[in-house]
């Protein structure tokens, strides 16, 4: 691993894998305004509970969202720390505004 990598690459892969699906990004977007019941998410996404459940589990396992059970329903909310972690990873790999050095020779 290069010495310039200042983050846990396995954690980065876990976060970005969880966010690399259109449905999961939609879930995150829906949760930006606060906690939502799984039944609301099902209605908003037009999706059956069994299909949505797999996506929610992926987001929970990555720590991007958390769920709390209230009676028969589960309410999901965003984990701001995980989103901040993803942003920090992206910021750390963002190229600087300076022109990057190029190699004059390769594979000699």
C-alpha cells in the first residue's frame, strides 16, 4: 500500500460499495430529512419489503444508516459520522489544483 494513503482502504471499499447502488442512494436521499419508517420507504420507492430489506441491510452493515424497532415497524436514520467519513476519504484522494508530475520514462 502506498505511504500516501491516509485512510483504511477496506473501510473505504465498504462505504462506497454500499453507496454504489441507485436504490441505496435513493434511501440515503430520503433519509436526509430525518428518520423514516420502513413502510414509508417502501411506498416512496415503490418497492416490496423483501427487496428493500436487502438494500437496508447493506447500508446498516456499512454503518451508513441505523434502525430502531418500534412495535412492528423499524425506523431508519442516517449516520452522519459515516457520511462524513466517506467525504473525508474523497477529500483525501482529490487531486490538488497543482499540475501533477508526469514521468518522463516508463517501463525502460
